[in-house]
C-alpha cells in the first residue's frame, strides 16, 4: 500500500505521464499528468492504443509505430519516439515517448512501460534558433554581396580615374619644371 501511494504521489508530481501498454491486447493504462500534457483526464482517455494513435499527427504516426515495432523485433530493451499529439483543445503538442520493453522467457513482448513528456517548449526554442540562424545566413550573404558590389564600384572608379589623374599629374609635373 505504501509503495502504491508513493507511486501515485510521484506520478502526480511529474510534468509528464506514464503508461503501461500490453501489445497483445493493445490495452493502455495511464498514470500521472495526462491532463497537464494532453488535456485529457484519466477517465476521458480510452484505455486502448487505437484512441491514442488516433490523436498522433498523421505525418508522425507511421514513424512512431515503426520506432516501437523495430525495437520489438530487434530485441532492444526500449525505444524513444518523438511526435506531435493533438491536445484536447485541438492544438498539437510535441512529445517524446520513451518505452521500456518487458519480454517473457522466450523473448516475446508482454508489455511496455514508459512515459510521455511534453517537449513543445524545447521544439519552439529549436525553431526560433533555426529561424535566427537562417536570418543570420541571409544577412551574411547580403553583406558579402554588398562588399563585392563596393569592391566592383571602387575598382571601376579607380580605373576610370587613373587616366585623367595620370594626365593631370604629368601636366602638374611639367608646370613645376
């Protein structure tokens, strides 16, 4: 009883939620901060993989499935997948899903225990960083183009002024003699 209470307290304090998945039946059980991450209370989330997958962004679903299945087939102890999940209010949340695979004596997967963490803030910072880097690259290209244009103009001006200035210098030298 004390261990269960400790587990409930820890999962309640986390900024993520935990799950237990039985791949043979596709049954899921949720623990912890599902509502904080995805907007659903534990009672609202259906306890099956189909409900969960129906909310994964369509562009990310195949990769998420493949990541878990590849780990199942390779004998790996776990997997980590990043994808977008549709929050209860309709916007997408970037999450990382880490699962630890439990196998029976013959190596068959009997369950997966894991956690899902909201990484939306980190993704936002990464996108902002990429945008800043792109703007910096564009500014560098523009500055290099401006330097080239300046050098071309100075080259043309120095060439065009060389002949008249040379003639003036010769005339000035002749006058001084």
